[in-house]
């Protein structure tokens, strides 16, 4: 098998893991009660899809994951809806965040 010499080789020393390495496992508990939404943003005539996991008990805690880019809005919306149905933990989509949980005063 040919390996290009242009590919850098990073030799990492074997070290003990830190708590940061297992952070996702600690966050897994609250990820079970999340509402999954998507965000589509157009940049340079490409549609960027981002999936957002929002905690239903504390809406200020959320995780954004960039998925992919698509050439059209219709294709991006189709993929977003398919991924949203597949990712969320509740099949019926009953877990919802309270949109009125925050009161913003304009004064």
C-alpha cells in the first residue's frame, strides 16, 4: 500500500486520559431528554445544516453539531427532517422546550 509522503504523521505519546476525554459520557444523561431541532443557513449558495440538541429542563444547555452542506434548500430541508426523526429519542416528538420560559423586556 502506498502512503504519500505529504501526509503528516503525528505520533502521540501514550498518556493517561483526562475527564475532558469522557465528557460526552457525562453529558449522555441529559441528552436523553432533549428536543432535536435543525438550523439551515445559506452561505455562498450552499445550505449548511446544523443539528441542535436542546435540554427540555434547562433550555440554556444545548449542543450544536454541524452535519453537511447541500446545494439546494429543498434537499437540505429533506435531509434535516429525516435526520431529526432518526436522532430524537422520542418517536412521536413529544419532548418540547417551553418557548415562554424566558421573558425579555425591551426597556
